[in-house]
C-alpha cells in the first residue's frame, strides 16, 4: 500500500493500524517517534494486541469494534485526549476507526497545537456561520494540498492513482478537469452528491455543476478565460422535491511555470444549512450575517428595476485582499468585519438605492439616477463617482476588533449602466463583474466603469499574459546589471540585477509593463526563479575570472508568499557553488506590512544562511519604525523619486531634502546602511556626500548594462 501521497495530502495523519482480526493489529504506516514509547507492544511483533498502555484508546476500541463487526462502510471518531510521555511531553491525540474496501483500519492522529487552537476558536462561532466557515476551510485546505502536488506535472503523472486513492478518504466531492474542462478524475464523494435526490440526473455530476455555474453566474466566462479562482453556491432545482444547494470552489492548478494543468472543483452539499436558514420567510431572502438581501432576492429586485425602465447604475463591490484578513485574524473576525462593513455601506445608501450581499466578500448596489440632471451620460457618471467616494470613505475608516487590534479594508468597485450598457439583468451583472475585475488591479480602493475600452484592455491583458507565458518557455528574458557605488571613492561595491524582456521580434519591453501583470497572474514566481538562477550564473562566471562582487535581486510579494522560496534559494546557491554572502535580496515596504509574520520568518532564515537584505523604494510605503527595528534588515534604499526631484524645483527640493535627511538619520540610529537610487546629476551626488550618504546608484554613474559590458566595467578601478 503506497502511503506517501496520503501523508503529503494530510489526509492520513501520523499512525495507521490494520485490524487483522479481533484484538490483532499490524502497523501499516508510522513516521512517529512517540508511538513505541506510548504503545511499546507495537514495536516487537508484526501482529500484536493492544496492552493497557492507554485507557483512552482501550475505551475507543470498544466503539471501533462495534463499527468493524457491523461491516457497514464508514468511520467513527474519538474525542481528543492527552497522553504524557516519559520526558513529560504532552501528546494531544485523536483516533478514527475506518472501514474501506472491506478492510478495517485504526488511525491515530497527533493533533498540532496550531490546529487545536483554531478548532477552539471556531467553537465560539454561531452554529450556521461555524458550519459555513468549516466547509470553507475544508475547501481551502484541500486546494492547498492538491495544488502543491498536481502543479508538479511529472509527479502528478507518476502518482495519479495514489492521489485518487487519497481523495477517496475526503468527504468533499472532487472533480479534476483538464484545461478544456473535460473530466480527468472524480472521487466517490462527487458521485454520491445526488444519491438522495429521488431522481436520476441527466448529466454527469461535473457537467451538471458546469451548467449550473454557467446559468447562475455571469462571471462564468471571465473565470475560465482569465484562469481565476471562484467560490460560491449553486442551486439545483428538482420539483416537486426540495432540490439541492452546493458550495463549490473552483481553482486553477498550474505548474512551476504557471501554465494551466488542471481545474479542480471541490463540492459540498449545504442543503441542510440552507434548510435551517429557511425556518422563516425573512431568512429565505436575507443574509444571516449582515441582514441584507441575499443574491437570489437581489436578482429579483434587479429584474423589477429593469421593468420600471428608469436609469440606474449597478455597482459590484468586492473587499480587497479579504483572504489575507481571514488568514491573519481568523474566520470569526472576518465575519465580524463583513457585518460591520455592511452597516457602513448601508448607512450611505439612499432610500431609493438597493443594497445586498451577493457572495462571501461581495456586495451589490442598485444606485438610482437623479432624473433632473440634463446632461445624461456625463452627469450620471459624476453622480456615481460621488456616491462611490462616500462608500470608499466610510469603508476606509479603521475597524476595531474585539481583540483590541484594528484592521483596514479597501473596496474594488465595478459599475455598469442601465440602459446605456445593457437592458438585460444577466449582461449588467456580467459587465459589472468585468469592471470589478479591472478594479482589482489597482492597489488602492477604486471604481471602474464598464466600457468597450475596458473590454479591449482585458483582451490585451490576456494576449500579454499568453505572450509572457511563451517568453518563459522560449527564454526571452535578459538580465542587466546596474552598478552601486561608494561615491566617496568611486569604487563599485555591488550591483542590482534588473530584468528586461526582449521579444522574438527584437522589441524590448520595459519591466513597468510586464512585472505588474506577472505579479497578478503568478508568473512572477517562475520569472523570479530565473532571475535568481541567472544572477548565480553571473556570480559563478565572475568567480571563474577571479572577480567577486555582491549582486542584489528583487523579491516581489508573490515570491515572498511562495512556500518553496527559501528551499529554492538554498538549493540554487549549493548547486552553483555560490557563497550566500555574495547575494543581497531586496523587498519593498509593502511586503513588510502585508506579510509581516511570513517575512520575519523568511528574513531570519536568510540572515542565518548569510544573505543580506535591503528594503527597496523606501519612503513610498508605510512601514513603521517598529517593523524596521524587529526585522533582520541590512540596508534601506531611498526611492528614486526623492533623489531625482532634488533639483527639479526649489519647493520640491526643500520637502525631499527633509525626507532624505530623515531617512539617513533614522538609518544611522538603527545601524542600517543607506543607498540612494536614481542619482542623475552631480548636484544630487554632492548633496548625498554632504549628508553622509555614500552609497548610490543611478545614470550619473552607469545605466543598467548587459553582463558582457558589466564585465568590462568591473575591471575599471574607478567609475566617474
């Protein structure tokens, strides 16, 4: 029995026993040191009987034996108990008895502290919200585990059957589809979703889910075109019976080069939860968390508004980066924040407007138009912009949490106009969804109107993404190096690596054009790996020529979030035989705030390895002094906008002088190095020297150079 994939997926945890017969067992799977100390009888013999080592386990085996002798498929779980080892280590354990393929198994889990704490926290939630959050977590956990395995194409082929065996152990229905949405594999839980529906469905379950999604959600086309993730609920009607509600999560599974390999659908039956919500008429039409109309009721009202034939804007609102809020504060706090946000949004809507919660992090508003405006289209947009400004303003105020901390949220808002854009409810929702997707590309809260220009931009983005994907495959990138100098001596002290994209037609594309897209699509991860590998190759060639200089490599937020980043860096340095002291990594201020815990852990590991760290574009973000004090940082880089504007005009110069002087003073107090970017004039250089900032880079000294030219330059004793 191949159990490696079971362990990787986290579906089997710790120790698995197979029941041979009454009171006779064998150890089927074990990687735990504590087993033989807790249950010494499992060590010496292939077949053994449990002794009286654990009264909790002995008690549970009574229930397990009842299941096994019944010969019914299924499982039974114990409660959580604690055992004490000889070294006083406390083990929190949980047992499961399982019947699978006519075999009897006993699974002994060691519960991790973090998991246990999360379970305790979730117990606080109300019954219905708890159920929904738990289901959401199951979907997210399964996606994370499957993404890690299936994204590695070679491994996924070799282990395809064990993956399916593992999926048979989960209660979630799972369908794995190819890029053309054709079923590759589905698990048993998927097939039994409709076993209790008293009617034979005419389509395979995976096709039925696709059809329901297409009919019920206008964003269907956008999700698959842009290879985006989606989570929501689908309703399957089965008159005169009750029908079914399904919670569905759709995730693209991509390989290391961010090429689409599979689509993964995870499905759970939430009909019972919906039944509980329909205990009275109000809960049929209103969201239990926010008390706002739900998606179904909103759709009815949208149809009614269209019938009245009066102009309005349909606003589609999505909370920015809400997943991060859930990860940091937990689902309970996330629910609290959604409830508070709903009250704020409702407080600025007018009597004639209509607001609803139409998804997990999504709201919709029908905004009535003032009929007394004469200039129809422009005045409508002005009204809409003013109203959205109020929505953004009220949402931008801090949310104070029960823990005493505070949280800020932003809004992505898309707008479509009736009857200018369409007179059809489904099209209006589709266009508003496309507009909110465009708004998500902006870092701050923003409004996007649907337009033909927006559609063209979306198509251009898809074309650019395809071209960028091919650029990775065809190795169309080049790595340039820009010297960083000690301007007091003119000596080069290190160099920054800067990527360029030279297309097959010879056209050179600026990083400002493709890096944001690469970050949004995840392509920055393979591109970033190429940059780091290429930098190590440069260092290796320089070493062969008895030349040594430190190279700095930029890390994006998406790269920092990559679980495999540290292992990749360490492995690459080892393979290329490069000392970590010749590498410096640059992160932006935003990364420090957005992923503080992860960044702190990563930087600590990098520092232990011997890699130095710089904070890039310093002064443009919002990092606090406390963050800089706590993180293992070596240098801060003054953003080029401050340096370059020193000589633009006197008014700007005074302000930027103060900023630069403040950064230099702060860095000195924290014992950090300072590097000035964007130095282009001698007056800027002299200002830096006068104020004890001796390390700088910019076109005054050298533009970014191809490696061959850089090698010639490095031989020079001084750059003037």
